[in-house]
């Protein structure tokens, strides 16, 4: 079971605890980015996962690679060079104060990567699954082109392809996102989205969605998924359903549709430690479920539980094992000490 | 728009996280005090705010001034000299364990300041607003005298005067508070209080108040405000309404009465990061609302939202912008990440 | 009022905040263990408390002793020698992710202690109360033998003996626990347990208990207590009743039965800072209540309030005073700042 | 006495202590850059110092401005906008392991600033002194053009102009540096350099310099200074003389030549806390000496002592007072505790 | 072997590492004061040491007591009450930048203590040795009176009395020090001083002392000691000889004279971790030497080695054992790892 | 170029900075052990390095493996199981206070490993070099047996075998060390030792060694090396020469003898950050030198420079690149900032 992901990994810098930006003189470091997060999570599930990107040839790029390797990700196809590594600054919200992200990712090595940086034929050898997110093609025109090359090659070599829409308004307009993403969708088997992405990118929204008030319409999202399947022919659509009560408390669940049927996971009332990477943890759970041959209803529960746990873990990466996900599914999250 | 505040700023020393006093070997430092907090908050709203006090001529006093300057407060009228800077030790509560404050503020430079330390004529030049709290006259007889001089001068020069009652039982008795505060009230236009101050200082309480059980009687507090207006002739009375569920969770709202009408803000269920300075943040919001010409109903919402956000921020100071307060008012505090 | 406790104290190593094991490069140190926790808590209540154990003759053992002495515990009967001090690694859970404990306590000095290490005749001189937990006899056959010697000697010298069942599946099987604990029960006056211990050790459970789903059956636990009293002749049985909603939130209460009557404390919805030592804090409250001559209904309230507060305090030790417990009982835990 | 400096301020990120880059998960933050360091140091000496730059309109830029304001620097002419703030990563060396700097400063707001961002006529009003370093024109062609505009305007308004050569090989070649710097020198009165800059930029070196082996030739540097004065007509040339024994220990001194005479300061054997900003501290001392009307021999001692102290202070900024510099000059650095 | 010490213990607040005051937002806490330091050091040597003072009845006073108890000091005679605990802020120097102390100790409980706070008859029961420093009588007139009462009582009960001169210019003038200290000297057996105290208090200095330049005249200090013995009739005079090279490096040695002979210890070139408490560590070593019946030449070596080690230990307290001091004496401080 | 090392890796726990054990409440974590350190260092030089050990199947063992993988070490032959991971507590010395190590490594998984845990035939496939230290056979009789099996197999498959004597008195007596090590020496090609090991294990010492006084006799160590070569037939003997001035300062150099000739490296006066692992860094440099085909004189310089740099790096691992070692060799350690 080998999965390849392709995208950007950034240096993440966060003030300690709930301090505002530069309220004291330290920043906590981590590395993260949608596709890297998925690779780390899958490696933690025991999957042979490779992450492909381009990183500058300095100690920061080297540290990012070391961190990925620490979690067992295959880093042998990471290209080195270019000007800089993308950075994002994260200020954690609490109660009514939202979390805040400042991106400083422009001119990153991967956003300026070229075709010759990657040998996708070699990269996909022996792989079953290719995953990317809507962030990668949004990085630059060059990155969009590379993504198209990758996805075509993956498809041509018989891999299953998953895409997490992940719309980022700081990277492109909805108009450009629509245009580029539509060129990639024909090669995608599994579509993953949160409750807002499909509307922003493809204009396919829940008709009477109440998501802006933090409530999810079950019917609305079934409709969204079915429209996506009808329009693009995906095998499955997975949607994460986040009800934001405050920056500290969310209710989390997910849905998977396979054309015919839609399955909703149980709902988790979450006390948030770190919500960044929650969607990536869901994607990882879903990919793992497919590789492990789970039924759709088991899969949505596994992926929702895995991503529920992510919210209790600092950093972008979901450092949980399959056993821990299953423990949540079987014991119900009551939080008894495990001695 | 220039606002002057006058009072004491202290060095605040807090164990990290939820540790008890001296449970480990570090204390986190901050500076704070009612009037200083208001000045910093107003400066953050873009107001020209000056803070007046007296600080010892050593590195601790200098650090306090640097911190105020950092946030854009005019510190040019701060007198230097005297014996020491007041200190308060804060242990943060959690769940059923209340927060604890140990004051070591006696003999502070400002409590022993004399008339010649301040040229209030120059201080109030060009200012529209003067704010003080009931802590300043409580510091010492000299401070009470200085407060009276300041408030008379402010009134004489046509400034609007606001006072936050802020009763502190460690500084004076209710009897002395009543006596001194009554001499100051004639010069006050805007009175600010929490749900207990008016009763303790003036004996004007909500008749069937349930505040001791953490529930606020809407009618009771309307009555308190109206009695205060009737007795002292205030233009407005603002009251913060804190329902304490535990040291971790409060419900927060506020009320403004203008004689004829009373307006209640929406209620915020708050998960507390740091509640010190919540009342000062409310006062700042109210002063800003007046300076910005808001209606009373808008003002109470603005001030309540501003002070709601304070509870999510470490330290005494409310480090939020007008845009962030407005964002809470328009988006409802659901805590979505701002990218 | 002198109380003696006997058992193991371990070095506790915990990643900061909610980090997973070794997610960063620091561990926070503390010392703790059931009987040591009870001694520290009682010393904090003003009781003359002695803790008896064996610790290696190195800087780690010396540090443990210094820490106990810091809190006023009599450490003069602690034997020195043996190979090592037990260690436990604690990863704090959050939300749906449970806390995790890794024990590295095998071969500890106290588990290999011998009869000649302790002069129980001298140890019990002037004492009124002896407390141990089910962990001590579980450490090793030698420790079980020592416990039997201690409990017989205590009984012989007229002390009241209390035992907290504290079943630890990593130390022994339910079968062995049953066998050994039955030899000790004849010497026990006061039995303390959580909602699961009695079932695991003695097979005496609440018939239709719903504790696995985090709900406590009031009737069920009354039945358990009565059966325990009938079978073993205890003077009192105290049971802590933890309803686990998640790793972050619990509902906490307790019950005391004296044969004839059972008394339930009020329930506390707890936002957890650190739940380790909650049961020990309850035992301490109960022992204090007995020493102070409280009625059973007052005692269960005192012990439940004391152990409620423990959940808000980092580390194994319950660093609270009698005044703080009484403050919770009289003020209801609304968490107002104490200035 | 008003001094204006113009250049780039960066976010500085440093691992704690002597850790290598990303050896643990924290970075300590500071802000620094040649001209900003000089402004802060001068403000600490009581001089009215303004720093001019362009910073992005986000929380990082705002934090940099707040930090400057904290130290009393006039920030009212800082332009806002552009893409990003420059960053530099600093790994502190120790013993035989050198300190390491990774620059991530490309595309910074100030490097892409345009003429309309700054009204130098207003900026220089009331000022006596303008200071810049060779880093500013090295940032970009636009920055070089802006520097020329600034320096001409300063000269035209009668300011004294100082320039610290500060050659940075990561920003430009020696060839380009020579070309651009030669266009600026005609407007410079006071030239400051370290023991290598003049050789790298202008090819004017100490003939048999042993600086590469950490030894300074007194005669060699006198010659360099005199050649610079002859060629460019500077009023004064100040040169810092660093003898690097290791990353932990340096011997520090300085020289000032005024055409006719050269003055060497005493030598300081320094145990390094943080050497970044040492040269800027020297420049600040020299500018202060000129403003204070010191003789050249006093000035070189003052500037050398000020910059000696910088090496004992964390961060780029030299947080010392005139009194502290004078104390070193009069007491000789024996380090007795000042109570 | 029981030793009683009497004086003030303060809360010590220090920025981390070599940061300047308030350069970041944390202060490290410790407790310390001349006589407390001696008691802790002696307890670490296995001596039964009691420390007598008065501390406020709040959590800060309680924490100070707990810390003393942790190290085995008898705290049973510490009076509680009064207004506050003294505080001192310490900024650690490095290289040419000296350490800096800001005292905030006025109005401390012990400085306002009264005769009825202490039952010196009970306090000295069973004791052999009484130690105080010149700081105690300097605190206030009341404290001077108490010191005289204590020293008379100690002498009357046959204790050996030692006094460390410890002149503090922030507490009194040399004139007042001379006057008060002369009333105490008749009761003192062992006088301890550093290289400057005797000159400042009694005007007895080394005639051509070069101590101001960091060099010690062996002959000069022999003369000082002999004059002190002649004038006051001390049994022994111990003098610490600190040659300050910089705030980072000192050369440390000591001398003991007994009237007839003077003995100098070996010299230690010290790389300083924390020099506060060095003199107290010397006093402790000297007292231990007397109690242990060492010869004067052994005693000065033991006391010098003990206080040498203090410089490598953070905080005021000298946390070393007799074995560690002896190890330095026998192995010579080469610093091989002890496995 | 593939190198295999076999031994124990421990969890290392160190108080921050120069604090004594448990002086505050944190321990810094790292992983280390002679053979693991060599593997990490070699991987950092670009060598394909595998580390073989047995670790418990818990999160601590997993973290150790992740850390090794982070640095690129092949961990695929690490056996899992057994009771526990060895721990060592390290207190860093300073000035005259030596560093202190407390081992808690008994019963570790690798010390109780059995033959079936390792398939040395597979392990050595494709490898050129096998390295172990005298610690491995000292762990237990089982470990000694495993070492003999490994070394025979390595030799049989044509690998070069290196052994670092590394005598540990806490693990075995000199008598037992002599007996066991003599059985292993016939299979060793390259012997590595510090200035004391050979004397303690084989009784082969420098005749008039002054190493106890921190001075190394050049002739003495040449003699030791030659005797070792004569007696055991090693191809090369490498000896590190540490002159301990204090716990803060050492002079470091090394020697390599090949039978005919002995080569001494230059001497480095080192200001110590962390000296643990210095010998392992030397061994790594020597192995790298052999693999890279360096001459003996180049090799000793490379290995001495690599291990010199280790002393400036926190933790057991030598995180330096070949380029950094070469930079020290060519630039001489003057510590100029590398920008």
C-alpha cells in the first residue's frame, strides 16, 4: 500500500498558548501543509507514504525533511533548490476570538518548481494512490501545470486519485479556482471538501445552508455531494461538517457519498487543542479506509474519528495510530486514563 | 480625540498556566492597572490616549513606561520618583478553584504622590475625556486628594469625566469608599460599575439580586442604574453583568442606561483565558463609543464585545482593534480561522 | 492527629500542555503515588502526616524526599537503598483523546524492600491512622508481605486503618488482587474505592451499572457499598463517582456509606487541569473528616469538594487548604477572583 | 538633537541557547537591522531618533513598529504596505562552531519601496544627522535609488551623514557594491566600517593584514583609514577591530581617524552573549559622541565601550544607557554587582 | 550540632539567562538572604540548622517557608504577620556588564518585627552557634534592637556567635553602620567579611589595597584581619578575596586569621554561573569547619572550596554536600564527568 | 558505504542550563548512547548508517526510533520488546563543579535481548563496517554473548570492525571488563579509546601519565597505542586526549597510530556546551576518514575537528556536516558569523 502526495510544506510559527502574535518573544515551530499532513498521518497508520515537494537547499528545508522522515514518510523524491520555504504564522484563537493565519508563502521553492524537478514516472512506481489538494495548483501557474502533469501521470499509471478542494482565498480568486480545478477534476476519483469549498470553487452549495450560523443541514450537504458526483463523476465524495460554536468548541462530523448512498458519521463535541490539519486528518482516514477495504459507513466513521482526534493534538500533523482511532470508535471518547 | 486616564499601574506576576503560586520557579510578568488598561485599550482603538501616574526612577518603572509606549500610549506626563512600584501576584483559577490576587501595592510611588508631581492644567490641554476608577482615590488620602483635584480641573476645562467604581475591599472599607466617592461623583458624567460595586459603595443594589448565585436579574440592574442616575445625575451608567459559572466559564453581557432608556447587550458564553481587565475593556469600549458618536444600543454592544474579547487575551491589556470588535459583532464569535 | 501512609512514590514525567509523548524536548517533573499524595494532602490540611517508603540513595530519591518535606510531610522513616526509583510517564489527554500512562516502576526500591527496612513499631508510635492503597501489595510479593505486617501492626496498636482499593491492571491480575486483598481486608476499617475497583477486585459491582457509558447509577453504588460492608465488616465505605464526558470534562461526586446510611455529595461539573490524584484527594478529605469528627454527610461533602479542587491543580498532590475546601463548600465554585 | 536612520528591519528568529537550527521546537523572536539598531541605541542614549522604512500592513509589521516605539524611537515616518517583512534566522555559535545566519529577506516591503513612500523633506525636518548602512542600497536597485535620494536630500538640508559600509555578500557582489557605494560616498561625512568592509567594497585593505588569523595590525588599519579619507574626503573614519578567538571569545576595540590623527580605544576581552549588532552599537556610540561634542579620543572610547557592552546583551538592540557606558569607562569592566 | 541564624529572606526575581530586566516576560523565582542562605547551606552539610525571621501570613511567605523546609531547615520559629515580604530583582551580568540588584525590601515583615515576635530563649535552646549578618541590624532600628537582644541572649546562653559584616549601602550609611555594628561586636566570636566591608564599616582597610583594580594584596588583608582582632577581640576573622576580572570570570580565594596566624586558601579561577550567596557559602563552610573541629588551614580550604562551588549553582542557596566539597579539595576541580 | 553499529540507546534527561538535579521542574529530553551516536554522526556525514538494538514496544521506544530516523539512520533492524528503555540523568557541570550522570539502565530491553532478536546475517548484508563500544558487552552476560556473535559474524562477512573501549565502572569491574574484552579483541581492526580506558581495561597505561592533573604526555600515549597494537594486532589505534581544566573548559586533541607511525591532531581549547558524545564523535570521524580513504594524518585532524565541534552542540548527537568539519579545519575556529 503506497500513497504519494504532492504539494507544499511550510514552516509554521505559533505564539505559545493563547498569546497574540508577538505578545511574548517566542514562537513555536512546526512544519505543515495539506499534502504533507496527509502523508504523515498515513505513515502513522502504517501506510508507505511518500511526500513530493521542492524545498530550498538550506537548514530550514533540511529540517522539514528530517521532520517528515521522523514520522516515517518517504522523502526521497523531494527536490532541493529555489529561493525559500513558505512560512505561515498562526495565532490560536480562544472563545470568541478566532484563530488568525498570516501567510508568507510567496516565492516558495515549490511554487516556482519546474517540470524537470520531478520524475513523476519514477515517483508513482509501485504506488496505488495519489493525493493532492486545491492548494497546490493555487500556488502559481507553474504549480498548476505541474499538478496537471502529476494527476495525468497518476491516472495513466492506474492510481486512484483523491483531491481535497481546500479553497484558499489568499492564493486565488474563486473564478480562477473554478477554471483551474475544472481541468483537474476529470482525473480525480475521490473528492474531499469541507462545508464551504464546493460552493466557493464550483458554485455548488447547500441550498438553504445554515453553515454561516454554525449549523449544518444534513439534507443540504447530501445534495451538494450528489451534484458533485453527477457533474464530475467522482467515485466518492467526502465532506467534513464543522459546526463552529466558538474558537474553543466545535462539533465535528463527516459524510461520505458514493453516488447512491450517503453516510453520516457520529458527531463529536470537540474541545479544541489545535484545529489546523483537521481536514487533512479526515482525508487521511478516508484514504486509509479505502486502502483497508472498509465499507463506506465504516470509512466515514474511521475518518471522522481520526480527524476528531487531530483536534486534540498540537501541530498540523495527526500523530495517532489506527489503534487509537479504533479505541475512540469502540470506547466513545469518554477520556478515561489509559494506564 | 484625546483621552486622559489617571491611576496606578502595577507589575503583575503570574505563575504559568494554572500552577498555584510558586508551584514552579517562574513568574510571567505584565503590567496593568484599571486606568492604564483603559489607556492601552483606547490607544489600540486609535484614540490619542495619555496615562498619568507616578513611577519609581528605576528599571521597573522604566519598563512599565516602555510597555505603555509600545502600545502607543502617551507617557509624557508620568512623574518619576518615590519608593516603589506596586506589585500584584495573580494565580489563575480553573474550574471550581477561583483566581487569587495578592496585592503588594502599599507605599507605591503614586500612592505617595503629591500635588506638585502633576500639572493637570497641561495634562488636560486638548483632551476631551478624563477617566479614573475608584481604585485611585482608595490608594491613600493623598491619592484621594489628587483625584479630586484632577476631576475638578477636568470638569473645569470642559472634559467629559467617566469613573469606574471598582470597589477594592483590600484598599478601603465600604464606609470610607462611600464617603470619598460621594465627593467625587458630582464631577462625573459617565458611571461604570460591575454588578456589585454600586451596592458596596453606595448601598444601591438590585433588590432581589441573584448575582451571588451567578444569575443576573435584568430588572434589578435596570433599577440600580436608574437610582444611580437619579441620585447623582450621571448622563449614562454602564454596568457589566458577569454570570460566574466557574473560574473557567462565565456568561458576559452589559447594560447601558441613559436616564430614560436601558439597553442590554447580547450575552457571550465565555471560555476564559484571562479575565483580569474585563471591566476596563468595557469602560474603554464605552468611552470609544461615546467618542465615536455611537447610539447607546450600539455602544453597549461594542463595549460588551470588546470586553468579551478581552477574556480571551492574556494580561491586563485588551490588545484588540476596532475591526476585531466589529468582526465579533458581525460574525457572531463562531471562531472560524481567519486566513 | 498523626497519620501514617505506606507505599510507593514515583518520579512523574509529563510533556508540557497537551503535547503527545516526546512531541517536544521537555518533560515536566513531579513526584507522586497514592499514599504519598494522601500524606501531602493531609499535611496541607494541618495534619501531622508521615509517609513511609524505600527510595534509592541517589539524587532522585533525595529530591523526592525534599519535595515531601517541602509540604511538611514527616520523612524520617523513609528507608534508603535499593536499585531505582519508579517512574511513570503521563501524557495528558484532551477532548476525545484519553490520558495515557506508561509505567516504568519495576524493580523499584520499595518493591524490593525487606522487613528489616522498616520498624513499624516505631513508625506507628503516637499515630491514630494508617492508610495504604491496593497498589502497595500489588508491587511485589515482598511488598504484599510488608503490607500485611504493617496493617497487622497498625491494628494491633489501635490505629484506624483505611485502604483505597486502587486496582492497577498493569501490576497484577484481578485474580491475584482478589486473593491478596482478601487477606488484608480484615484489618481495614475504612474502605475507599472508585466506581470500578470493587467489581474488579472483589467481583462486587453495581448490577446494572452504566458507568461504562459515563453515567452513574445511584442505587447501584449504594448496593455495592452495602455488600462490601456486609462482607468485610468495614465501618465506612467511600466511593468516588466519576462520570467521564471526555478527557477534558468530568462530573465528579462521591458517596459514603456507614452500614446504615449512604450519603451522596453534590455533583461538580469539572473542567480538568490534572485528574491524577483525584481519588487520593478524596481519601485525604475523608480521613481528615474522620479525624475532625465530621458527620458522614459533612465528610462526604468535604472529601468530594477537596477532590474536586484537585482536578484544577497540576501534579499528583492536592495543594489546597481546609479553608479553600470550605470556601468551595460555602461559595459554590462560581470562581470569582479572590482579591 | 534629532537623528534619522533609513533601512530595513527584519524579524529575527533564533533557537534558544546554543541549539542548532530546529534542534527543538522554539524560536526566540527579536527585531533588528543595522539602521534600526542604531536608532534604538541612540534613543536609549536620550537622542530623538527616527527610523524610516517600509513594513507590510500586517501584525508582523505592526509588532516591529511597537517594538521600536517601546524603546522610544519615532516611528511616524514608517510606510506601510508591500508583500512581506524580511526575516533572518540566527543560530548562535559557541567555541569553534561559528554563528550562522540564513537570510529570508528577498521581496521585503522596503526592498520594493518606491519614491512616493517617503517624504524625505518632511522626514529630515529638524534633524541634524542622517545614518544609513551599505545594506540599504544592497537590497535592490529601487532601494539603492531611494538611498541616493535620501542622502542627497539630507546633505542638501545640512545634515551630517554617516554610513556604515556593512558589506553583505548575500545581497550583492563586491563589484556591484563598489559601483553603487561610490555614488553615495560623496554625500557621506562619517564613514564606519569593520576590519574587512573597506577591502571588500573599495579594495582598500590593510596591506599585511592578519585579520584572517584573528590578529589586527594597528598600522595596517591606520593606513586603511587614511586612504579612505584621502580618496573620499570623509571627516572621520571609524573602524571596529574584532579579533575573533572563537565564537565565544573575541577581543574588541576600535579606531577613529580624522585625517590628521588616529585614536585607538582600549581593548576588551569579551565573553560573547550576542555579537549581532556590535558594529551598529559602535556607530551609535560614535554618532552620540559627535552630537555630544566629544573629542575624537573620548569618542572612540565611548563608542568602543558602548559596543563592548552590546556583546553582553541578547538581541540586535544595544539596551544600555549613557550612564552604563560611562560606568564601564570609569570602572573598567570588573563586573562587581551593582546593588 | 545546632546552628541558629536570624535575618531576612527575600523573594528573588531574575530574568532568564543574561536578559536585561524585563527584556522578556518571565522572571525566575528563588528565595534568598544572607542568614537563610547560611542555614540552607549548613542543613545541606548535615547540620541541624534553624532560620528565624518574620514573614507575612500569605502565600508568598508560606512558599518561602516551604522552600526552606525542603532543604531541611528548621522553620518552626519563623513568626508570621506584618505587611510584606522583601523582594530583590537581580539582573545577571556578563562579560563587561555588571550584575544589577534592585531592592524592594522596605516595610518587610522582619524589618518591622517586634520583640514579642521571637522567644530567643526557646530559639537558642540546644544550639551551639548563632550567625547573623550586618544586613539584619541595617534593616531598621527595630531590627537593630532585635539583633542586639538576640546576640546578647546567644552569648548569655554560651553559643558561639558569628557575624558576616555584609555592608549594604542601600540600607544605611557607613556612619550609622559603624555606630550600630560597634554595639554588636562585643558579642561576636567569629567575624566574616569580604575585601571591602571592614573598610566601609570600621574604616579598617588594606593600606595599599588594589582591590578596586581586581587584585588582592595578601599582606594588606593580613593586616586588616589582625587589626580587627586587636580592636574587637574576635577569635577568628575570615575574609573572602574576590578578584573580579569581569562579570563572567572571577578569581576566588579566602583567608582565615586567628590572631596569631593567617591561612590563605588556594585560588580558584571561576567561570561564574551565579555569584550571589558566595560570601554566605563561605560563612557556612567556616561554621561547618568550626563545628567539625577542623584546623584553621583545613577550614579555610573547606570554606573556600564550598563557596567556589556556589558560583556554579543558580540561586542564592549553596546546594552542595560535604562530599562534593571534599571532592573538589581532593580532585582539584578538573571537571571530569562523574558517572 | 554502509556502517552498522550495535548497542544501547537510552533516554537522556537533563535539567535546563546549569541547574542541579530537580532544582526546577523540567528535564530536557534527548536520546543517546555510544553506538547510536556514531550512527547518527555518520548519517550526518552522508554515510548509510544502521543502528541495531532492542527497544520496548511502547511510546518511549518508538520515540527513540523516530529520533534516529529523523537523522537518517536505518532503524529497520531494531528489535522491539522487553521491559524498559534505559535512562540516564545528566546534570551539567560548570567551572569547578563536575557533570554528574545517574544511570537507570538496568533491565533494559537490549540488556536482556536474546540471539533470536537479531539476524546478523541480514543485518550485515552490504555493509563495510561494524562498530561497537565496550558498553555493549558490559550491559549483561547476554549482551556480551550477543556482541561476540555479532563481531564474529561481521568479521566472517569481511567487514572492518571498530571498537571504542569506553570503560564504564558502573557496569562492570575492570577484572570482568578485561576478561570479556579480551575475547572480542581478536575480531577488532580499529581500536578507539580515551586517555584512561586502555589502562583500566587492559592495564596498558602511559607510564608517567599526568592525565589526572589534566596534562597529557605525548610520549606516554604513543607508547600505549603501540603496546595495544603489539598485543592485539589492531590496524589502527585512535586515542582522544582530553585535558580537563574545569567542567567549562577543556583542551581537546587526538592521536592515531597505525603501528609504524603516530599522528597527533592540533589542539582545541574548548568552551564546553555539552561534552557527552565527544568520544563517539571522534569515532565517527575516524570511521568516516577510513571510508573516505583519508591518510592517517588527515583522518586524525578530521576526527579531532568533528569531535571538537561536538562539544559545542547540545545532546549526545554530533549534528555537523562534513562541510562544517572541513570549515573548522580550513578556517581555524575563529568563530566569524557565517552569513
